């Protein structure tokens, strides 16, 4: 994760779609060039009970986009009396990124928007220019090549969250060990029909030792 003047200098985020939910995982190191600014940076955010977002890139910019998405998701629920669909939330973020590109410079961030709605589990990948792609398995940030090494070998479509949790943890851990801008610790969140939940320290450690 970079400061506001850089783009995608660090970070590893992972998103996986399972048949019963979505898993989002991130490391927790925030960097500014060669300087480690924080060892416990938050990179996965709960938006609603059924929706979450990961961030990579400029911290202040990304946090502002998170707040805009939270507010608009709440307004959608109040007006429509139902949770915002995952695709609609991702499209909102895409429009924000695209509009800034039109102004002259892309926002220095990349995001994964994932969640569970009436059509099932979804993960969308967004780049700084507003491109929007739905994925079954995806990683972003400087550690993504190492995470993909694990994901491409071990990810299986139509698997359960229980089956894929160890794979996501191994993918993030692999990036943390090999990418200097990723590291320190990691966060994992699961979104399914029961809502959003972050794994405890004990659960993460058990998966890491699996």
C-alpha cells in the first residue's frame, strides 16, 4: 500500500467465490516507498451486512471511497428496503474511479468488492481506471504474483468456504513471505447468507498451521 502519490506500491489482497459465500483476505503492512508506515493497516472493510471491500494503493483515497460506498449502500437500503446488490455496489465504485480518470488522473487505488446477495456470492475486481471485472478467484497488489502461484494451483470452482479458507490463507502467507511490501499479519473475512464475519486470531492461526 502506497501513500497518495504512488500507485499500488504494496499490499496483497485476495478474493475467492465459493458456492456458499465469498472469502476476502489481505495482509496488514502499509508502506511508503521503503518505509513501513504501519504493521496493522486495515485493508478489508465491511460495507453492509452482505458486502465488503478490500483496498490497495493510496490510503486516504481508498478510505474515502469506502466511506462513499458505505453511505450510498445505506441510502439504497432505505429507499429500496433491501440490501444493495453486489454488482450495483461495484458499479458505484467503478463510476467513481472512471469519473476521476476523466478529470485527468486516475485515483491511486485498486479494489475488490465482494459479497452475497439474492443472486448468490460475487467478487468484482476494479482497477484505477474504473474497469470492472467479475472474478471467481483474484488477487491484487504487489504480492499478487506470489498469491496467484498458490491460487492457480489450489483453487477449485464450486468449493465450499470451509475448503477454500486454507487456500486463501496460504496464498496471502506466500505473498507475505516473498513480497517486501506485504507482510506482518493478515485479515480474513467471510460473507455468506448469514452476513459478514472476520476470522479471529485463533482461527487464522489454526488455518496457517493446517
